[in-house]
C-alpha cells in the first residue's frame, strides 16, 4: 500500500516539531499469510497492542487493528470459527490511515482529522520507503501535541513577562524624561500633566530655558501610541536638546530641527504634531510656532477671559523635510496664562460616542478663572473623566499650563 500524502504543504511546519516516527511504537509485522487465529493470540498476549502491521513480500500491505478485527469481523459468535483458519490478509482494515514517517505531529493530526473527523480509529500506521516502521496511537499523538503546546505556552508566557518588563522599564524611562512640575521660573508657574492611554505614551511635554530670562514650553503628540510612538517622542526630545546645545532658540527653528530628527527616526511612518512657546520675561512677550497642533488657549488677566490663539498651523513633524514654520509674537502680561494641550482631551468620548469637545473645554476654562493653575489643570481632567465615565482616555492627554505670577494692575473702565 502506498503512502497517501493528505497534507500537501509541509513548508509551514517547523523542523523542531516532533516527527511521527518519534511517536510511533515499533511493532513486528506479520506476513499476510498468517492465520487470523495467530493474530488473535498476539492481541490476547499484549493487551496494550492496538494494531499489527501486515507485510506481503517484504512490503507494507495494511494493518489489522484490534478494534476492527474484534468488533467488526469477529463480533458474531460463529465468526471466529469461520475466520480463524483464514489468512489475516483477508481481514485487513478497510480504510486504514497510513502516513509518511517524516511528517510531523501537526501534519499527522491534520491528516487524521481529514480522514476520520469523528476519531473513530484509535491508531494509524507510519511508513518509510514502503515499509511500516510503526503504529501511532491517537492518544499518544494527542498527548505529544498537548505537551508541546504546554511548552509553547510556557515559552510565550516567558516572552510575555519579558516584554511586559521591558515595556514597564520603557514607561518609567519615558516618565523620568518628563519635567517635574509644578515649577516656578522667571516669575512663571509651570504646571503639567500627562495621562497615558497605554503604558508608553505618544504624547510628551518639555520645558527648556535657553537664557536666564527665557522659558520654553513644548507639547507634542505622535500619531498613535505604544512602543514605536515612544521611540519617536524620545527622538524628538533628543533632537530638541541638541538644537538648544547648538544655540537654536526660536520656536520655528526648533520645529524645523525636530522635524529632521523625526524623519531620520520614523522615515515618514509616524508623524508628530507639536507646539512650542517661548516666554521672554524681560521683553514681556511670547513667541509661538505650531506644527499641526491644536491651537493653545490664552487667559488675559485684564479681561478675565480665555480665548483661542489661532496660529499658522504648519505641517506635522516627520512629513516633509523641507517644511517651514511660521512664528507669532504677542504680549504676555502679569496675571496672564497660557495652556498648551494635546487633542486627547477634546476628542475624549462618552458612551454615546459624543466628544468632550472644544465648547465644554472652553466652558471649564472660563469657569475656573479664579482657580490656581494646579487646581485648574485637575478640574479639566476631572470634568473630562466625568464626561467619559472612565479614569483613562482612548488617547493620551497632555496639559501644560504657564501662569505669570506678577501682580496685574486692574484698571476701572
């Protein structure tokens, strides 16, 4: 009988998976001329024997299984007397499963299920070059696969533990790179917060101080989050520091330099929106530049109102190597405040899919005019969490608030 290659594609199976010949039990074949009574005696002598291979002229001819022989051919009282003197070749299994010895256990299981979906057979033969080299018990096949899967699961669990450990380390490193706030510098109170949606954030913020009289703020948001986004934020921070070390301080020039850093790192696979604000306390002014980032909000102490600062939006970083960024300059007076943020808070949705939105955001800001910066930042997060009904958000959320602590001289109209 020829091997029947039921599974055609063996390339998908790893050579490390056990082969059927390693699972097969070696059983001495009987010639096709052996009497049925002799085969019956052999089964009776060995209660664990499931099948006996049968050979004809040195080649594999088929198998006689215990189940098929006793429950099909010899089940009737007269059958044993009728067949006992007949050659076993007349009572071979009618639909035996015969598989190549060099197939692995997964191929064997696939072929078994195709041949016998109900698993009514308890064994099958494996052959090599026309010779039967053994019988595989279905129970042994299943047990081997089960042990291998258990080992695979343990390997996957070890890998998962290692990945979780490495991700947690990356999260701690990323958090350690964030500046510690609240911080007071040059009469500015700086308050920041970042709420991750996953272990590794695609948002980040930074503070820098180019000269004794200047204070810089940066808020950025990578498209997406996770490990790859975290690498981009790290590249952006490193790029910012390199530029500052080389004397670059203007917001537009800093965005151009960071753009090149991200292009070198992400190769246009990920982009980042960013906004940089540079306070010059000596001149009492503020310079801003945006790379596709949400417009900041400014509080004017004179009018006790928050309003949006529309800027030239600019291309996101990591999009175009030749991108140029515009810069805006405006007055920043004692008592004024500036809020930079990522769009995660505006786009946070409730269970009905309704976003928190710019209108609610503006209302919370306006209602919090009299709150201290830290309290106002906490109020914004609390209102967004109350709206969504969740502690965490679908996207990373960053808030960075700068408040001039100088005394505002109120002038009666």
